[in-house]
C-alpha cells in the first residue's frame, strides 16, 4: 500500500495546477514500479503549516475535495494525511 503526500504546497501558494502536475508525474512512475495509481491516496500537505495533515485545510486549498482510492473492500475516501494512514488495510 502506498500514500503520496505532496509536501511544501505553501511554497507554490497552494497551487492546484502544480499539485495535479505532481500527481500525473508520480502516477506514471509508480505505475512503472508496479502500483496501481487508483489504489494510491494523493494528499497535498504543508508540513510547515500543518495543512491537510490532521485536519482539512479548506482555507488555502478550497479546490481540494479529498482523495479516493480503490481497495479490496471497495472505494475509500478521505481528506487528510491522517485519513490516508487510517485507511491502510492490515496485512
């Protein structure tokens, strides 16, 4: 299982375009190494400010509607990095 936390969103002024560009590039790479990008949670965060780590940060990223990933149990959705960690299925 894999989570991609796109950090330092504050340095790009919380740019949706930059986040989407990173998701696209990262999806291509993780597909090459054997992961299905649909089973990966992509979460834009700012570790410095704590955005989208424990609580949703709608103030700076109103465009971000949350992540969705496919699992054996079905589709799982969340908004934060903590949600993504909590959604990891036990082995």
